[in-house]
């Protein structure tokens, strides 16, 4: 089985998880070659605690001298795993909310050439949603909708889920220095992956909640997330539909938005004019307002339909593997 022969790494960002991190490490199976525990300047000394109390030879503790957020800790782990020649890198939280026993389900689609990146989805099993706090459920549903628009992965849900796995060759291509370091990390990762046309697959999982307190408050970050999702949406549209390629959708979106706004603005002006003058607008004026709105809306919907059909479906790490194979076959080993 490919899982046995692959070099698998696990990255565990640590911040105030001393009560759970040893249990998480002990539950990680023998298929994993290396475990990177990244102490993100934890006030409880998570890294020192692991070094003193964990005898697992696979564990490597990395210390941050300044807090960089969960994204910064994960990126540090990614870089260490890439340097050590790991093939698949799994990110697992140290608070016990993520079941290490599910790890093969995250790794297998990558090794079997079905995905470049896998992530958990706590919304797949509807009967299990009752375990999720109601405010967290509503907040995650709203963030999922925003993420679909900004990242272009219309088939994914639960974008803030931190249980993930990525192929080394895909992680190498990411601009790791530009990815958001804190709570927006997972959503920003999806945006960056889409710019590479990487295939992302949701892995169904159950939500597990213990006594730990989540540091992510939806009400506190919703404004920041709105701004960043809108920024990423604009970047994605520019990168995908104008910079790296052109299609009929490249015309449909700006034309549709322009016609919709023109019709709405013109109609509002005529409506106000009719109220002030007391005269009803003519049929021609109504048509001149309504027609651009209708046509503009149809063009926007046509763009969305094209965008939904354009979700990446061919893993990019296979292209790199095939390139290496063909280069070696033709005697160009040194070139790659």
C-alpha cells in the first residue's frame, strides 16, 4: 500500500495545549515518519513540555521566539518537512479536537493521485451537526459561502477546518511568505491553491468538542474576513480570467455588472424624477431601466455557471511527477 511506503509528516502548532498535546502525539499511527511540534511562543511552554515528557523518536520540537499565529506555525512546519524530504504533510491541532485515526483518509487521496490538498468537513454528516455550538454553526456556514466566492472552490464547505493534508510538491509552489498567518490562514490557503489550479477534496469528519476554548470568535473576525474574502475574490478573478487566460466569462462578468448597475441607477433616477414631478414614467423609460438589469443579471449568472464548472479537477503534483519520470527516462536527470 502506498501509505506504508510514503514519507508522511505531521505538523502540530502548539499554543496553550499542554493538557492535550501528549495524547494527540501518542494517537498518531506508525505510518507517520516525522512529527513537528511547533511551539508558537506559547506562554505555557508547550514545546519544553513535549521535550521533557514525550519519548517518541519521531518528534521534532521547533520554537518560535515571537508568536506568529497558527498559520505561521504551520508554515514553519511545512518548511521543515520539505527540507527533510517528506512527501505528504498533515496539519493536526494539539487540542484534541481532531482524531489522528482519520489521518489515512486525508493522506490516501493525495497518494492515489486524486487530490493535491485535503481538508476536513464537519458539515457532511447532518446528524452530527447537533454537537456543534449554534453560533459556531451559523458562523461557519456564513464563512463557507464567502469562501466559495473568494476561492473558487464551490464544492467545498467548512473552510476554517484546520485538519488538512498537502503534497510536498504543491506546498513548494505556494508563496508561503504571502499567506495570512493568523485565523484567515486556512481560507487564504484555499485562495492560493486555486491560483495554482490545485485539486482540493473535502474529507467528512465528525466534530469533537472537549473542555478547550476556541480562540476564534466569529463575531470578532467577521468584518476582517469580509474584507479579505472580497480582496481575494478580486485577485482570483484578475489572475484567472485576465492575467493567465481569457474566456467568454472574462466578458460576461464586467459587462453584466456594468449593465446591472446602469439599469439600477437609471431606474432609481427615473423613479425619483417621477415622484417629484407626479408623472408616471413612460413604457420606454421602464424598458430602458429593466432590460439592462435583466440582461446584466443573466450575464452574471452565466459567469457564475462557468466559474462553478471551472473548479480544478486534475491534481498538479501528478504533472510534476510525470515530468520527472519523462525527464529521467530521456536522460535529463540533472536538469530536474
